[in-house]
């Protein structure tokens, strides 16, 4: 098993193209060709986590937060990040970060939070844009199905919970092969008309290279005519946060207690609330989600579970929505379960371990 096999499995569900522009997801230390002896899962990387990987024979750490988030100008061990980097390199430990790429994924952190709370009818709270591309191409009738199936296999025509999606219209193509060409139909120097099908498909933007390779490999023409156009469509299955419904409305205090118990948070900071109010529709965002408060209100949520909410957000939205602010670490700790599921579904007999160290830097006294 190679490191690249593990990271490819992660990226099949959390493509790097989903990460935010400020982020640093991906293989931070190590190479894809490195033999992998085991995987250690964690939220953060610290020297203690790297040492745990060494002691347990796991030479790949998969973390949520990137160890290197901004540029390092020196490696002299003067802080925890540098110490972790030095220790990892000295001992051949690869480190992979899956941060906003898994946050924005279809089955990402906020979706996992929704499942843990038992929400139904779950939707993305803030869908991404410019993550869908439209492909238009022209194919002779005789090769339509062969080309269409190859594009489906490469990832085109996949929209949410549907695959094999396409649209086709029939028409007539024209061309003239000039000297040096090797035409599939027609003769050199002669004007030719050919019955063709215009085929249109939507694909995730990160699948463009694979789809284009498949197209050129299977298309019978020496120079197939096609175009890719990035769309401004909302990608309703990728993005930040989620919103859904509890099976039954819960009194506010009971709801807050359930949130604390579900995510292992000993405390929760909340906006003021009406004691006899009930909560049914809930929005969630793992990590720092205060920027989504207005989206949560617009989605009809009565409560918003997140972390790192500012004082003035509590002031501004105290009468609009119940904000339930749990710890940042508590809201994201479930990411390890997502990593475990992805890797073990692909490689069921491979050594994957949860870190035994609690990397939460906040203590509640």
C-alpha cells in the first residue's frame, strides 16, 4: 500500500478542488510513492501526535487542520509546528491535511454533525459556485453510445444523486480534410457533411482532465470538436454548513443538552431564548461558522450550532435565532470518523488508528 493510494481514496470523496482559496489541504509532508505502514487519524498535528505515529508504526498522519498553514521561513524547532515538521521528516512520517475540502464535501463535517443529531431532509446551507462545468461535443451517430458511456465512466453526467445525465440533439456537421490529415470519414481536399449528434453533459470541474482524456481517447475523429464552459450554477451538494429537521420538536433546554451530549461539549454559549420555545429546524457548521448566521436564518432554522461566535453576533442575532456555540474542537472531532469510513471502505483490512491524544487546546475548569 502506498501513501498515494490512501490520499487518492480521501480525494475521491473530498477533492482538493473543493477547498477554500486560503486553505492548504493535501499532502504536506512525504511523497505519494512512499510505502504506507499504517494511518493515524487526528484533528490537529502536534509533536505528541507525530511521536504517537512513530510509536504505533503509522507512517501517515491524516489530519483535519493543516500542519503548515502559512509559509515557514525557518526550521529551527522554535515552535510546535516546526518541531512537528522536523520530527516527521526525520522519521519518514507523511502528513496529509483534509480541511475545507472535507468541510465542503457532500458527506463532510457538517453532514456528519447532522447525522449525529438525527436530522432529516438535510441540505447544504451555503452551496458553492463555479464547481460545475458544461461539456458540449459533436459525435457521429455511429459512435454516440461508445463516447457517451466513456464520458460517464470518467465522471461526466453526475449531478447530485443522479448519474448518466446527458442531452443530445441531431444535426449535420461539415468539414474538409486538408493535406496531412487522416480523416475518419471523407476524403482529403473534399468538402464533407456528416450526420452528427450534439452531446451535452454537466461534470464536476475537478473531473475535467479525466473527462477530456476519455473524450480524446474514444472519439473517432482525429480532431473532435468540443468545448468546456465553467458555469455559475450553485452546486447544491457541496458547500459550507447544513440545515435539516429534527424528528420531533424539542424544548430549547432539552435541545441544548442533546447538542452538548452529542458533541461532547461540557458547555454551550447560547443566545437568550424563550423558555417554552421548541426547536425543530436546525442549521450546523463545524468549526468557525458565524459567517453563516444570516444564511441559517434565511433557511428557516430556529437554532444554529457552530463555534467561535463573536460577542457582537450574540448581540445582533439574540432575537432572530438560537445560537448554540460549542467548542471548535468539539464541533470537528467527528471528522476522524469520516476519515476512518472513507479509508476502511476502500481498504477494509488496512491498519487505521484513531489518535489516543486529545489535541483540544482548550480546557474547561
